[in-house]
């Protein structure tokens, strides 16, 4: 299973909402909403699962908008 589909599965496991999408330069962007502790667990599991493939991460914390009901793959 690919990165986006696995991340969506992990998001569903933790009850995280938002989206994931590929960027044009081979990076992946995730916008995720959940309680902070849940988000940390979500990101930790993704990092553990894909540790061989993740070269760098950039995390920006912002207040949740509450606009997402589930976690989708954006194109």
C-alpha cells in the first residue's frame, strides 16, 4: 500500500480528520485535525512505518478549523 493510502488508514485508526496529497516535487503534504496528543501519535506511527522513505519533515501547528469530517486523499 502506498504512502497516502497508508496514512489515511492510520488517520482513520486514530480518528484524525483532514487530507493528504502529493506535491509536484515528490513531497507529501498532510493537513490533520485532532487533539494534539492524538496528532503526535498519528505522526509518530507514520514516521515509524515509513522511516526508510522520509528524509525530512516540517510541522506547523495551528488551531483546528473544524471543517473536516473524515480523512481524504486529495488530488
